[in-house]
C-alpha cells in the first residue's frame, strides 16, 4: 500500500450510470473533489472520466467486486474518505405476487450491498479518524404505499442501519448522513414500473394500476410538480459532504417535506383511507 500522510477525502459513489449517482459524480468532480464513480458496467460510466471522475466497476451484489473497488481507492488514496451509497432501484407489486428471488435481489442491492460497503470502508476511515458515509434513502423510508411494500421495506432498513451506525462510529470521527429524496425525475419511475409483474389472478388489475400510477406520478399530476431533477439531490449530497457539521437527514424536494409531514400527522387508519383514494383496492368489487 502506498504511504499516505494526509487525510483522504476521496469520494466513492455507487450506482453512477444514471440519475442521482451520475449527477452527484459530475457535480462533485466539477467542484474539485476527488471522485471515484462506479457502476456495474464500466462502459456505462466511461464518459465520466472526461468530467474529471476516476471510474471503476462495482457491483454491490458481488463481494469480490465491492472489495476490489474499495481496495483500489485505499491503495491510491490511503482510505475511502467519503462513501455515497446510492445504488438502488424499486421493486413494485402486491406482496403475494412478488417472487422471492426478486425480493432477495431487491434487498441485496438496496440493503445488503449498502451495509457491506459501509463495513469495507470503515477500517480506513477509523484509522485516519475521519470519514463520512452518505446513505441515499427515500421519503419512502417514512411511509408505505400499497404495491411498494418490498421497496419501502428496504428503505426502512436503510434508515434503521443508518441510525444505529451513526452512534457506533461517531467516536471514530465518522459521520453518517441520510438523504431522503422525494420524487426525482430520472429513469427510476420507468424502471420501477417495469419491475411490476401484473400477470393474472386477483391482483392483476391492482398491479397494473400500480405500474401505471408509478410511471405517471413522475411525469404528470400535482405531485410531480413538487419533485425535482437529480441535480437537486446532488446538491444535498455535496452539502452533506462539505459541511463541518452535517445534518443527520436531508430531505430533498417539496414532495418529500409534504408527504413525510402529512404521514406524521395521520393515524394509521387515516393513512389507509388516504391511500384508498389513490389506489384501487384488490378484491373490492
């Protein structure tokens, strides 16, 4: 390993092929940070090198890939100074209809990969008594929509892991920050809609309506106007990284503030009645 005398501030970002990860990598590199942008397919981010990023392949569902990426940055910089856990996607569909292989794949990407990346970078952060872990959660870590139970479960898990980790590593000079985006206009909505298996049976109509609603909410309707582009999240990530005393949570877009606040003011029964106005209830004729 190369001998490094200075504290590493190098930033490693997962999931940079599109959307929030790409916007964050571009913004941070443009503003003078040392950025290692990663994605499962290196060719998907090759163009980020011209934006000032260093690029690496990294699949958060593959142990060897995660270890290799962290080792590469550690050898080059002394440690991963900042980890941005951004890789993730949404699996939608009624709970009874989601194949368990799909559930496992969702958790491997959104939760287990995120947690393992934290484990891999923390020794270097502790050794230099500095580090920052930025976990990209969602406003959906605060409430649950029908048809999104699996995805919401992963984001609730990210919130819990982050809360425990924040206390556990603070004394080593490591801060843990959670970003809670609301509606962000990226390929996320289309991807989430595509993941729904409408199929046949008692949930077919419901799953089809979830897919359609998921796509439309990002494209039109009143809530979409309360969203934002990926650059809005990139700005929040930069604030979380550069602030001498970062917030514990950053909520991004008016939709996140509005819906999280709305849920906090409602009882469970009130929330159920609210979502019944937004979704077709399965089994109801």
